[in-house]
C-alpha cells in the first residue's frame, strides 16, 4: 500500500485500566499508532510494559470487569471497535483480526481435533459447508508447512510438537484471511531453530496474503528480522516509534538505548558482564504525571519529575521519517 493510503488500523488515545482491591492499575495510557496493509509493526518492551494488554484491548479480549477500556478510538477501516457490542466484536475476531498467542497448548482445545478447530471459524464467518471447511483446513495446514496435511488434520493438539502446534494456531488465525494478524510472542516458548522457521513462515505468508502484522515480543533480534516499524513501550506508554533501521542505528529514548545494550554481542572476545537495566518497572497505580522511566534513567533532570513527556516528531534526522519519541532529554542535549 502506498505511503499516503488510509491505514487498515488506526488507534487513537487508547487508555485501559484494571480495577483491583488496591485501586486502579493504569495499564495502557493514551496509546496511538496506525498500521498499513501489508506492514509489520513490532511492539517491544519488558514484561508489564503494556504490550499485550494494548493489543487485547483492541478487540475486546480483556475480561470486564476488572478491565475497562476508558478512552480512545480503534478504527478498523471506518468502524470503531470500541463502540461495538460483544456480538460485533465476536464477528470481527477471526474474520478481520486474527490472534496468535504465546502458548498454543493453552489456546488449542485438547478434546477437539485440529480439523474441528480450523473449521469452526470457516463455517461461522464464511458460511462454508462442513465439506468445504474440511478441504480448506487441509489447504491451511499445507500452507503453514505441516507435512501430510490430509492425514494430520485428524490429529489432536497433543499429537503435535510445540513448533507444529504453533503452526496450527497460525493456520486457525489465517483461516478467514484476516486484514490484520496479531502475534503475541508466538516464538518465545520455541527453540531457536523452530523460531527461525516460524519467522520465515510469517514472512512468506505476509507476501502471499498481503496482510498487516502486529508482532509483540521482548526479543529485539526477532524484531530486526521481521518488522518494518517498531513501537517501544514502557509503563503503558509509547516511548519511541520509528522505522526499524532508525531504532537500531539511531535510538533516541534512553529506554530504547538501554534495551539495545542488553543484547549480547558476538565480538570474538569474552564479555566481562552482560548489560542490564538497573531498577524495577513502575507500579502503575496512578495516572502518569511524570516520566515513567525517570527512576531508572541516567539522563533524568528536574523536568522529568514534574511533567510526563509527550511524543514529538524528529524531522531533522537522516532517517527520521515517522520517528517520534516521548522524552524531555535528547542525545544532542538540546533539551537537557
């Protein structure tokens, strides 16, 4: 899709809280981003940074209560998903937005065959007959690289390896050829060889089907291999958003820089010690009124304690097209 074309997904000011006995937890705070057809958006950050909660908020996958999507718009085409009722969201899930979760064994139903689980969305959303759905299920298993698909479609989830189960989950998510596929750390539990196979599979399917992908992970190596753009999250907020090359070669936020330093480097010399980000992620019991990263940041100054930074676009950078950051500090020291 051309750069000026309308996005397939446009998220504006998404805010989600959880109501607990200890008070409100502000899990997602005014998150905004867009996604074009055929594009891969990588979403990175530590555990608890709000990555998964943000994406589950989009399509109504959070239990309410305790979750409450308090504000924002989620435009899929011209439809605002946050204004849809439960039936409307159920029709969107699977048909227009596919979801692949981290652990296929908790997502696949152990008492139904793979065929049953692939056929369900085909019959429900596309109105296929059972015979048509069965034939399509075999095609989908073949598409995601499961050998002898006509035979394996009759198998149960426990009869597949971890990598094969994840391929089955991808096949179910792709059954109705959705506009968007959200993959929530789908390779985390897999060994590196199977992880590489799944990544190559996703690249191939993206080319064949032209769908947009949101890839949630804490692994920057995976992001380097698959994403077009990267959204870095911390404390339920977007702290940096840029083309993938900019994130790796010209990071602007101290948190992004700290994440990149934690990646082990192959230099031929033994590292004395792996780099870590000192301190702990914030406990988000209050709405953000100051920089969430300030307690762990070596560049903090008085303004960081008094004011939560807004995202600003960096137009002066060589690769700064679409590069924005939420930070009072800048590497050049202009704001410090």
